[in-house]
C-alpha cells in the first residue's frame, strides 16, 4: 500500500474522514488494490467535512477513523489530505 500523508506532526492527532474511491481503485497508484482518500480535520469540523465527502460521487464506504489510521497491507493507494474548512460542492 502506497501511503501519501500531507499532515504535519501536530495534525496526525486529528480525526480523518476516510472514503474508498470507486473511480481510482484498481489502477494507477492503486493498481490491483483499493484507493482510499481521507481528510484530516480539526475539532468542530467533522460535520462539514463528512458532509462534503459523502456528497462526492466517487465516495464509497465513508467513515471516521483515528488519526493513527494505517491502511491495509497489500496493493493499493491511500492519500491523507488536510481539510481546509472549505466546502467544495
């Protein structure tokens, strides 16, 4: 599993809204596996961040995970972004 993580050390304690990306799974960096995308958010931002992720057309299996989340082993790709608080719908 390829892991890309945009968080700073302090942000690694934040919760993450994680989704399985139905469009990118199985090819590219996720060849032969699943593609996961997650947005780490600060206190008070869960509702807005989760709502935005759930509205994405490529989102499957949206869930909130601890900041210490580690993706499964094996082929695939996981990218953890930092939620900037802006709805992008």
